[in-house]
C-alpha cells in the first residue's frame, strides 16, 4: 500500500513538472512576440526637424505668410522648424546671411538692389507692396514743398526707393533736400518732435505718424507710381547657401506658398493679424490696419506670374528703376534669371 502511494505521488509530481515546463514554454513564445513588436515600434520614430534661422521685419507684410505657415504646421510637414529672428531692414538681413547666422530672409523693395549685385538670390516672390510712403509735416503739404527741407529716410531700403521716386516726379533730386539717414523708429520720433520736415518710411511707422499727428500729410505711397514702378517684396538666401541647400530651399518655399495661399484669403485676415500682433508685441488693431499694405499672392498667382512672364517683367522693371535712379551702376545690370531662382519656385509648386 505504501509502495502504491509513493508511486502515485511520484506520478503526480511528474505531471505537475510537465505542466510547469509547458507553461514556461508558452510564456517564452509570448515574450518573443512582444519583443518583436517593440522593435517594430522603435523603427517608426519621427525624424528630428531641421532648424532654420529665418529673418523678418516687425510688420504684417513681412510676417503674413511665414507666421501662417508656422501656425498651420506647413513647415513641420516639410520636416522644418523655423526660428524667427527680427531685423530692422533688408540690408541688415543680407549682411547677417552673409555672416552665416541667417538661412532665409525677407526683404522689401530697396534691398533688392543687393540681389541685382549678386549678394543674395530671390527664392520666392512674396507680394506687391503698398506699405511705403512719403509724409510731410504741417509745412510740407506737397512733394514740391520738399525742396530745401530736411527729410528723414533709410538708405538702401524701400524708404530710399520711394523718396527717389517722389523727388524725381517733381523734378527734384537728393541734392535739393537735406537728407537725414535713420531707421524707421527714429523717423517716427523725429517727425512727431518736429526735428525733420518730412520722411520716407514704411508701415506701421507711417500709420503711427499719421495717427499721432493730424497735421501731417500723406504726400505719396507706392500706388502713386504704379504706372511706372513696382514695389516687390521677396524671400531670399545667399548664392553660397543655395549651392549646398537647394532641396532645403524648395521645402521652405513649398511650406511658405501654402502659408501665402491661406493668408491671402480675406476670411483669414483677422487670424493673420492676431499672429502678427503677438509676434510684434503690438495691439490687434495696429496689426489689422496693415492688412492693406500689399497685394497678397497665392501659390496659384505665383505659378501664373512665372508661366506668363509677369514675374520676370516685375523684376526687370525694378532693375530698370534702380538703374535710372542711380541705385545701381550700368556694370550691375544683368539678366533677371541670374538672381531670381525660378527653378526653386517651380520645384516647390510641383
């Protein structure tokens, strides 16, 4: 009897041991499956975004497309992360790009002469501007009144361009005025304090002057000379940077074009104004008042302007005006295609 019980106990122990081995075998199989799934998940990790330093000026015209593209996630879709860096004017932006601290930047009308001279390449036209103005104080109510007066302007920028157009339209030159070179912020102070008789400035500084001093007069703006001149704003990079980063530039422009299309829609002006107000640390109304500072282009408008030759004609007219105004020399004259990268824009549109 005792022998039988020992035999039965031994059989039960063997059965339990076999069951334990089987369970362990099942667990091993499950663990193997789990490990495989972990490996597969790790291979799907998102790639790190490429950071870009992008220069802008603190106004609606400079920011309307790039802020929209950031906020709507268009740059992220291209694997890009944009760090916005503020500058006072286009020539300073180009100088920073040449120093290597800026990848892409925005410029207004005046700084385009540096593109003609080979310092920068245009990677995308932004819009046709109407943000520049010549403003007179109480004793300057016409362009003819500028003769003999002290006039503030910012050399090498759209301020200088519109001042030259204004003077030429009434038979005057820079020799007929006392020109004072200063930045836009200083111009506001100078005009409101009466230190100068007139100024050539861009929005929002122009709006501030006219709002703060009701005795000031808007003598002219870009639209005054629309039949003979064109005020273009563009996005640029240096030729050296583009030689190594053309595909990156195409991605940047592709996202920018999406931002332009979204921001150009009148239904989105309030949205864009909110973004601009936050970025520039101004009140919403100040930003919203600048919504009319340009003819905002969409991706389709850019495409059409390239295909029908309108864009090339714009930049050619701009170059011709620079030459006639003495902003560039005859030796600087060149084919528009040497400094306007139509291939990058077309690549972004495809």
